[in-house]
């Protein structure tokens, strides 16, 4: 080994020794200062490199993120559709369960469930169209109900559909019975879809909240079907009868499924009505 | 053969009317899609099948609606009659003609319905009918007129192409 290479070896050993001692913490303050400077330089380079790396790779990330976002949005919309469908099924199931409970609690009648598929095209009339017809033994005059109360009665029938006149139709009039007041009256429909009571005797005391049921008089409807409650009473001394406004038991704007009472046959009492005297 | 287009178009219109439009109500009135379609169709200069469309609408609505069928027949034929008169007079402003026909047609149809139902014993009040049914229906019919007129104009161009126009 010549003298030059010996010098180089010695320098390397000395510098390596100093470096090892400083990294080992044997030089105290001096080594910490050197170390902190090195760390700052390291940090500066590292942060710049990360920034540069982000700059170079960001476009690819945005494209991939957008694709991923689109995929997720598609999945979300599919899941939302599923949620809506399931919600509809839950609603239908709840309605059907309520109708089944109603039919079980009224075993004297036989029912046929039908879905509401349309309304009369004329705004003058309050009719609905249901998806059951003569093929399902539906006949004209059969009452239509829900678990909440009376809906109306069958007005016209074809093979697979029927038209139902609602109790809110302006031409509808139903004989009713006020449960608490123990008196009869007539429920009349109107243009607005409200129902009012007429023909209440002036001597009768009717209070707000009185339950209104079908009386069965006239043979058009079975008795004891709920229509609603009395809201306000209008009494005028110069009129023969009192009138009342009615809070209907069911919301006619949200009719989805109804029950047709198939074992009820309306009675035609026209031959029994007295003829006008000449 | 081209008149066959009336059946799917008007069938769809009646289905939409009974299932959708009749649920979109303003107070107690709602739009009359068949009436607007018929008005727009009759106002197309190249169309020669106005009465066929009216007959088809009368057939379908007479079957579906509880309105007495004479009201439907007289009402929609009246709309065609009014539209044909106005089409010859206001041909330079088709949208104005459309509005006029829909306005007059709606009023005519509602007055006819009111009169016939009143005579048949339904206890209507004229003020109620005008305020709660007719005026809201008029407004909705006017609103629906513009898009339906555009659709029907394109349909008429498709059904009666220019080279076959007489």
C-alpha cells in the first residue's frame, strides 16, 4: 500500500468516525445543529418532490376519480331506484295489510281488492276507474270502501275495469245516520270534493265530532259504513232543516287500493215510491 | 292509412288524461289533453283528418267518462268547428289561433257540461263552476297549449310530408 492510498484510508476512517459519533449524539449541540440543517434540507427536497409528483400525476388521478365518481353515482341512482321501489312495495303492503284487517273485522261482507288506475277525464265529475270488472264478478251498484270508510259505488262495469262514483261527486247523495245525535240526514257531494249534510231536523242537537255512518235507508248502501265526522253546524231559523259540513274519513286524492263489497246488492225502491198525484 | 296515427296518439292522450293529468289539479280544475291535442291537430294546415280525430276522441272519452255522451260528441265536434273557422282567419299567427281555439273550446265544453249536468239534476252553482273549475282549467289548458302545439306540428309534418301536401 503506497502512502497516498494510506492517507485516503485514514481520512475516510476519521470522517467516518466523526460522522458515526455525531449521529450517535456524542457531539452534543454541534451534532444537533448539523442534524437539523440536514433534516430541513431533506424536508425541503421531499416536499418539492411530492409537489412535483402530484403535479405530474394529478391529471391521471382526476380522470380516474371522475370515472370512479360516475360509477358511484350510477350505483347511487340504482340504489335510489331500488329504495323507491321497495318503499312503494312497503306502502302497498301496509295498505293491503290494513284492508285485510278491515275485511277480517267485518266478516259479514265479502270483498274484492282493486287498484285505482284513473280518474274521470271531466273535472265536473268525481269518479275513479278501478282495475276490476265483470270478469271478477263486479256489478253495478256495489259499494266500494277502504279500511277508513266509504269510497262510493260502482257506476259502470266492463270486462276488466269499472267506474266508481265517489261520495264526493256533486250528483252523489247518501242516506246517513249521525251516531251521537241518533238522527238521519243526507250526505251530499259538491264541486270542490267536500261533503255536506242536509235534511237534519231543526229539533236535533248535533255537535261537532259526531260520527257519520251510512244508514242503509234506500237500499243503495249497506248500513254502518263510516263517512266522516261533523265539523260545523249551520242552523237558520227560517229554513226547514239544518246543514252541516263534514270532515271526511279518508283522503280521496290519495286513493290507491280499494275494496269492493261483492255480496251486497242494491235494492231498487223506485216501484215503491208514491206516484205524483194527478 | 295515415289516419291510423290517431289511435295510438289519442289512446295515449286519454290514458294520460285519466291517469296523470286528472291528478294535477288547480283548485278543482284540470287540463283537457284531448281537447288541446284536437285543437292543435285541426289547426295544422296540411291536416285533412280533423273529423276523424274528433270521432276517435268522442269514442274513447264517451267510453271512459261518466259525462253524458252527447256532451262529449257536441263538445269536441264544436271544438273542431271553431278551430276550422279560426284556422282560415288567423292562419298567419298559428299560436294565437291555438290559444283562441283552446280558450273558446274550453269555455264551450264547460258551459255545455254545466248545462247538461244541471238539467239532469246535479246541483251546480254557476259561480262555483266558473271559479273552481272553468277558470283554473282554462289556465292549465293555455299552459299546456304551447308544448302540445309544437309536438303536434312536428307530428303533422311527419304524417303529411311536404311532397305529398296537396
